[in-house]
C-alpha cells in the first residue's frame, strides 16, 4: 500500500482541474464550479477552512497510559472513527480525473468499509446516477448512506424504496442542492422542500434513519426536528451553493444546543485532519463528513488510497486525544477546545 504522500502525488498527477493544493482551503480554486472550488467569490469555501483554524485544542497531558479508543456508533452500528465520506459525484467534471462515477463509488464504499466506517453516496439528474451507487451499497450489505437530491416527491419516493430494498443503514437528502443552478434546470429538476413535504419524506423512509444535509442555522435545525429527521448535517455544501455564508463550524455549537440530543448532528466543510475532527466533536458533533480529500484519495489509489487517508485521520485524531487527555470519543467535551471567532 502506498503512503499518503504517494497517494496524494498520484492524485495530483491525475487531476486536470483540482490542483490538489498542499492545503485544501479554496483559495486557489475560487469560483471554479464546475471544478473543486466554491461558488462566486469562493468565500464560503475559504471561510470553512479559516474558521476551523480559529478553534484551538486545550492540551492536558497529566493522564494515564490507557489505550485510546476512537470507535463510535452510527445509528447503533459501530464504526472505527466518527468520520464519513461525503457524497460526491462528477469526478471527471469537478476534478478532471478520468474516473467514472461507478468506479469511484465502488472504491469509495469498499475503502470506507475496510477502514471500518461508512460512505455517503451520490445522486444526479439521470436515474442511473442514483441506481448505480445504490447497487454498490446493496452489494456491501447496506453499509453506506445513499444521498438523494431534493427532487419532486415521486422521484424521491422511488429512490427511498430502492434504498430500503438495499438495506441502507440510513438515507440522506442534501436539500441544499436546491441551490445548484444546473440541477434546477435539469431533466428532473430539484426544488425546495417545506416542513410538511419533509414530514412526508420521513414517513416514506419508515424505520430507516433520515438525515437532512444542508442545515446552517438554528432555525433550520428546528424545522428539521419538526419534520421528524433522525439527523442533520451542518453544511454549506462545501461553499458551492451560496456565496458569503457562514461556515458549519461557526454555527455547530448553537445548533447542537437547540437539538439537545433529539437527533444526531454531523458537520462538514473543509475538515482535513484528525485535529479538525477533534474540534468538531468537542463542539458537540456526532461525526464529521470529509469530501475533497476523500476524492483525492480514491483518485490517487482507489480503495487502498482511501484506507490510507482514513488511517492517517484516525492516527491524527488519536494523537489529539492523547494530548488533550481524552481516552474515548465520549471524553471529547466542550472544555477541550477554545473558540476565538
């Protein structure tokens, strides 16, 4: 298996659009959509990275030598660490890598499962863009989270039923994709959903946990609770749907307080290291989704590359936990960080 440096170098050689910058912070790819950048000025993507740097880990090294345990759970299913692959499609369009989405999804789901965690898979304007990735999740005994765009009710409904047939552990909908211009004018257009419409979607999901991705305010979190969601992902869609908006890490703590344990709260947006993951957990997140570096890992060395990257994250998280006096994920509490934004 290659080292992360080798995987990263190979990805850089294979990507015609993504520069695979040493620090993936959105500065070099401002406004490059399609491409890896953020929308408009790119400020939302850049802000994601900048605000994470304003959270500092509190060191506490008076501790014992108990082995550090990074395991967590995802709706009752044990995972090796609370880090998940974010749903990404259009690898050729957005990264410029000659890798079709089905090959990407196979490597993504396989790599995550080998590493002991889960992948959120993608969706697109053509039916096969959901059916294909969902078939991969089904082949892995449902160990994945199919993500459905906010289509009309009938187009969401058949996707949900397919996910249930494939025994998916959970079903997500990136409702903030309603802000993607190309999807609003696509063959099957996306649209905004009100609380009553989301209640119906939750009902169709039945006993399968339903996660709403794209919540970025206390008001939105309250609506998600009212709709009956099992979880939310605090996210600005990697800065790709709205310029000049806040980052997930900035609103995370307030949202966690309002949710008050009534549903799971995940977060994404420029998380790159185990230290970043530690910060999110300390502010109350149940887990973190990572997108662009995960894609680079798969592009660089398939499922092996992803295993290498996730092991890097796990070791970094363990080191942060050790230096903060935390032995388990549950030990990572609010007093483990200082926030300066």
